[in-house]
C-alpha cells in the first residue's frame, strides 16, 4: 500500500509536465518563400491545389464536405484540404484562399455543438469518429499562430472539444481502426494547447493524451527490429495484430507517435525507438527519391513498387517533428530529399495532375496489366485529379508550404535560430528579449551549391545552419568549417551581417537490388528522363485541366550505365533565375552525364518494367546519356543496371 502510494507520487511528479521540444516552429507567416520556392508555391496556386475549392466535390461546399456520406474516410476531405491550404494561402499571401480558409474555420466553429463536437456530424446523427478532425485542428492551430485575433476563438473551441473527446475515448467511443493508428495527431494538438494555451486545463489535457495513447495502436511494438518487415508485406502477417500499422500513410503519420509520447512519459526508449524505427523503415523500404515504398502497405525496395503521394507529404511533416523533439539532423536530411525528389516527381510540372503511386523505375504512367501494386488498383499510377482514391488530392497541398514553414526553427529559449531546410526564403521574427531579426536567404539551392544570407538583428543571437550529410567540405565566407552533428553555429552581432555558405557536393552512387545503382548529387537523385506522349483517358467536365492522363514513353530507356564515367555539369541560369516550372522536363540546370549502352530489358506486362537485369550485356555501342533531377522526370529510370565501358 505504502509502496503503491509512493509509486503514484513518483509517477505523478514524472508525468506532471511535458518535456519541452528541443526546437519549436515559428508562427506561420514569419517565414516566407523566396526565389524558386516562391515560384513553386505560385505553381501550386495555379494548379489543382489552388482551384479545388472551385470545382472539387469534397471541398467546394462551405459546409465542410457538403455531402451526407457517413463513410468516415471521406469526412476527412475538407479537413485535409484545410490543413494544407491554410499554410499555402498565408505563404502566397493569397487573398481569396485566405478568405476561403477563414470561411471554413468560421463555419466549423459556428457549428460546434453545445456538447463540444466539431465537424460535419455536429447537429445530426451521423456516426462520429475522432480522427477526421485532426487535420482540421492542425489547420486551426496554424491560423491561430498566423492571426492572433483568431486565437481565443480557436483555443476556446478546442478546450470545449477536449472534455468530450476525453469522455468518448474513456467510453471507447469515436474510435475505429484508422483512428487507433493516428492518435498522435490529436496528442500533438493537445500538446499545443498545453504548451501555449493551457487555460488551467493541464490535468485534463494530460489525461486525454495518455488515454489517446493507451487506447491507440502501440507504435513501440511496431518499431522493434525483430519483427520489423524487411520486404514487401504482401504475404506477411503483422505479428502485433495491429494490421493497419503497416499501412504506408498510417506509418508516415505514426512516425510522430513515440516522440509525442516521450513528451509525457520522459521515457528515453520512446525516442530511441522513434529514431531506430525511422532507420529501419528507410533501410528496408527506402527509395533513392527519399521516400519509402508503400503503394498501400509497406512495399520493400523493388523499383516498380509504388510510393503513395500521401506518405510523401506526411513523412515530410513527421520528419520535421522528429527533429524538433529528438534533435537529430538525419530527419531533416531525409525530409529535404523527399521534398526535392519524391514530391515533385509524382506531380506534373504545372501541378494539375498527380499520381497515387509513383515508381522509381517508371517507363509508363498508365492503367497497368498486370498490376504491380498488390492491393491497389493499377490505375494508381496514372496522373490525374483523383486516381485510385481522393485522399492525396486534398492532402498533397500541405507538402511545399509546411516544408517552408518548418525551414527555420527556434531553440526552446528562442535565443537561437536554426536554418533547418535549405532553400530561398525570408524570415522576419522576434527572438528572446524582443530581439527583432530579419533574414534573407538568397540561393538557387538545390540547383546551386551556395547560399547567401543577409541578416539584420537588434541584438546578438546564435544562428545555426544545418549542414546536410552529403556536404563533404562546407565553407563559411570561403573558409572551411566543421559542423557538429550536422549543425554549424555562428554568433551574429547586432546590426547587419552577410554570410556566404558554400555547399559543394560530390556524385554518390547507391547500391540497389539486383546489382543496380542509383545516382545522387547533394539532395538530388538523378534519373534518366524518358520523354512521353500524353493522352487523356478521362475528361473532367467541371474542370478540363483536371483530366486524367496516360503517359507513354517516346524515348529509349533500356540502358546499362558505367558508374566510373559519371560526370556533373552545370550551366548558370539566365539572369540568375531558374526556369519555371523547375520540376519539369529539361528544366533543371545541373545534369550528370554517364556512358551507357543499350541492353535487353523487358517489360513485365502492359506496362511496367521488370527489375534491372543483374548481368546486363550491351547490344549496341556506348553513348553518353544525361541524367536529370528525379523531380523533373515524370517517366524515368532511377535504378540502373551496371556495365563497364572499359574493355
Ligand atoms: C437523432 O436521433 C434521435 C433518436 O433517434 C432523433 O430523435 C433525432 O430527431 C435525430 N436528430 C436528427 C438531427 O436527425
Ligand atoms: C519505456 O518504454 C518502453 C517501450 O515502450 C517500455 O518497455 C518501458 O517499460 C518504459 N519504461 C518505463 C519506465 O515506463
Ligand atoms: C475528352 O474530350 C475530348 C474533347 O471533347 C475528346 O476528343 C476526347 O475523346 C475525350 N476523351 C475521353 C477519354 O473521353
């Protein structure tokens, strides 16, 4: 009895407050895109994402989704859209989109039930699941941070929702198998309230966090090396019994679960497993494009298995959070690879069409027979409005804006500013003790090897730059530097400071299955760009630009390459400005040339390609071919058979 009381006391004191994050985000809008990243967001405005509210069923009505579907997965559509368009609208300062997100927010808050429920089930008898709200909460938090005049309203609504959610989860209500995998997204919302607007409700917030975790899927079991799947899981039974944890998107979101847990358990094992779990995922399922293979469930390393677009943007968001809690820069390195390769590679250059599943070796984009994707339909590979399933249509717009919004971070004390994702941007913020700081980041990175910073500050502060793992000999103002754990800090004085960061990178090859290799330089993965004809296979009568397309190759792709001949070449852009859209055929500036010979390499059906031949033989003469950044290719070879051109 005594012992029990003692344990309770100890437990209470341990759990009494949240562990701080090592790094925190800046309020939305204090970091704005510049240069080519600004152009990329304009492309997104002019593409599908910026127009969905005008024509797309699931989001065009202001009453969340309009329809009366009781199917929980569709209830998520408006919520997903909101989560992505809020930061997009702010980062593009787009009046109409800002107005749409404000209307959406206002509608949802105006229709909150007296009992606290938020969402399309308020005021009716539709079945209630908790999860569909979580992306909406993320969007609302971003709006509160961007516009303090909205904060009270949002915070009050959340505090009204929490007691209801607490009751529901204790009664086993509002939960279903998808919600059970994604509890961490709600825990993060609860933690935001706890950190910034607890309003005296700390105990209820903590209690709800713990209930969400202990009723949800146990991610600590999933990331155990002994049971982690090392191949595609098509015919493997998940030994934990939590079958949806091997689902690609659940996993991308679930990467945040243990770091979120750590904040209230202070259990180092939670962080260790989150970090080693990340490594396992990329070791056994990782792609040269930065993302992992999961056409629907974990899909191993074969180059024709797919990676779903939703996992691309969710893994990016999770990687940011993992760094903020754990502090290891490997998470940011991976996020940058995903952002600069896998994200643009699965959308057309104009961002009007997207895939559900992208392939590292993709010699066509069409409805395939046979289907390489196991559970998904072969239609997942076409480019269009909503091939296979609508989720990525509404969820993908968060990718670029959140990447930018997470590109600078504070340390907990707000005495240090960290440049986490390298790319052109401007920052205008206030640090500890009212220190007003402005930074302009002028760069074409990753399409160049240098970054110029112009900094003005009222008072001294510590400025830290992430030096990616692929940079061998970084320099500051021409002098070599030694980063520590992927970070390099400079003491900035009051007044104006300029810094030139040099980020030279070497060509690196990566071993893949079947003796094949992938080619990288800096964060960019290089692939053979296959030219193609595009055919409309489904017209969209509401919005002709949102049609579905099949891409058929018009150039040769069956080559083996000689890695000893890889060579980088770079042409300065006209007027220092990149072509637009940068992630499109023939656009990026740096190319890698390599000696290659044609080989026999068969198709596996109509139409995807067999694995790279393990011992290829040349059937023609060597020629020099050019590899271009993966993100600019829509049909490609990204894993190459290897030959020697020296006899
Ligand atoms: C909800 O169901 C109850 C009980 O069946 C019914 O009395 C009520 O009218 C319904 N409410 C709505 C808004 O349909
Ligand atoms: C820490 O977490 C691990 C993994 O979930 C668990 O096995 C262990 O019991 C936890 N330790 C404490 C002190 O709760
Ligand atoms: C799409 O519309 C165009 C123009 O009306 C028409 O020529 C084409 O056959 C249509 N394609 C499909 C697949 O319906």
